[in-house]
C-alpha cells in the first residue's frame, strides 16, 4: 500500500503511530523511501527497513516521536549498512551522536542516573524510555 499521495504527501493512515506524531519532513522521508523501496524490491518488510534506515539519517527518536537531527548521517551500525547488514540497531536513538547530546536527550526524557552512565548505557536507557513513551502514547 503506498504511503504517499499523488501529490507526494504522506498518508497519515498509512504511517506508524510514532511518525504520525512527528514533523512533515519525517513523514515524507519515511513515506517516499518506503514507496520507492516497494517499487524496487516488491517486498513490504524490506521497504519498511529501507524507510526506517532513510529516516534515521535525518531524524532520531525522542520519546514517542521522531525529531530532526543536527547532522545528517546514520544513527547506528545497522543504518550504516546495506540490505545484508545484520548489526545491532538502537531503535532510532542516534547512537552516533556525542555523549553530550545523549545526556541532553536523557535529561529531556527524565532518565534517572544519566550523569553516571557511559555512552552505551545512555543509548540503551534512551531506547527503553522511547519504547515506554511510544507504548503510553498508543494507549
């Protein structure tokens, strides 16, 4: 099912809930990458993977939505690879960001003990907080 209209806008009803709560650019990035991948691969699962990989280059997941990143680039080892890559994903957390940035995101998400965490621990704590926020937003 196409995720974009003929005018190139994202179809709200076809987007994952976290993207419906995100800005227009995140929605368009995901939807256009998805539709292009469906045309190229004719595989819905692969299209979703491609769309999220494209989204992770421009946005990071913070809480229950996707926010623009300061710098373009892959957010984790999985987003850096190609179709055959099977690496750990950070679930939308910008694991390649600086520790200072991750501390700021952790502060916004009110993660306790963040000042004592190493970078990898921050990524995991943010990912857990994001998952919790997404579950709560879905009801």
